[in-house]
């Protein structure tokens, strides 16, 4: 299924599908609506978003989650989602908004990085992977659509440095789709297996300590270079965590003893 040919009922309301044709957009400090989109947000954070933000802020995963987030219902009832808390001020601004714009711009979350586009993925029936679709949002306050600046999707992905985020979010989409099958064996909400999964996904510091305590990296077959990458890099540890959850909770062959 190409980007230009998906059923109309699959296009979210108020959005248009972005195909292969270029689109116009340019956000900059000179446009009158600059940072307008950084207010009163209902912003979901994915695991890689949390990882990047806690690292750029120089805090632990626990500290970030307590200070900046809240839990909410996600796309299905079997695993909670994480949302960014707005600042306690009249305009309910993003907590990372400063006088000159975003204070964490290089590590801003996926939704901010992709805007004014939204990205969705679907799993192909032939089990050959995921297909990504982009949709253009249309907010009346956003004047960036009238500015000079032309992009194709591939150029937009490069310009916004989306590759690492897309890779990690696609891995997360597979894990979340697995959680949607309710693999918790009737343990109820916030049972031990769900708490373990939540730690792996949203508390990479806690998972690093857990992995060291249980010597997880020595229990599975991997090259020495891969083990070293996981030991020193949070993103590689998160990738391993996703594979580990699919293996231990879903008995999938994502890892080998």
C-alpha cells in the first residue's frame, strides 16, 4: 500500500495524507505564532522520548518521571501511557519552553520534532515489517504553512533528525502492540509483570541496575561489541529491553540463550 493510497477512513479527522509531493512549511522565530504550539499540550511521550529528555536534563529516569510526567490511558487498556505535564502557569506552557524557544530542542520529543506532521505505522499482513504514513495537521493558529520552505518527506526526516526517533518508535510500536494482547496472565492492573515492563520501557536507569543484578547480558548470545554497546549506551539498552520483554513475556525468538 503506497503512501498515496490508503482508505479514507484510516486518515485521522482534520488531517490530510502526505504523499510523495512536496509540502510547504517553515517555523522560525520571526513568525508571529512562534511557540504557540508549545501551550496547553496533550503530549504523549514514548520510551525513547523519556530517555532523551532525562539525559539532556541530567536527571535520573525516576526524577524525570516524577517531575514532568503523568500516567494516562493509552491506545489500549492493558498498558498505561506517559504524558508530559504542562507548567503550572496561566498559559499551561510546556515545561521546557524558554524566552527564546525550546530549551531542549536537540532532544525534543517525537511529536514536537515531527510537527506539523504526524506519523503512524501499520504492520503489514505479510509480516515483512511496518509501513509508515505521515499526515499533515491543520491548526488555524499555525502560520508556518504560509512561509517559504519546501520539503519532501525524506528531506523533512533528515532536517528534523527523525531517523533515530523513528527507529526506536517503530520498535516500541511492536512492543505496545504485543501489550495490547493482554499478556499479563490475569495478574490485574499494575501487577508485577506490568511493573517490570513499565520499568524496562520508561526507567532505563532502573532497568540497567536490574540487568546488572540479574546478569542479563551474560545470559543471552551476543557479540562482545554488542554487549559493550548495551553496557554504555542507554538507547542500545532500551533496544535490548524491548527484545527481552518480547522474549520473556511472549516467548518470541528475539533473543537466544
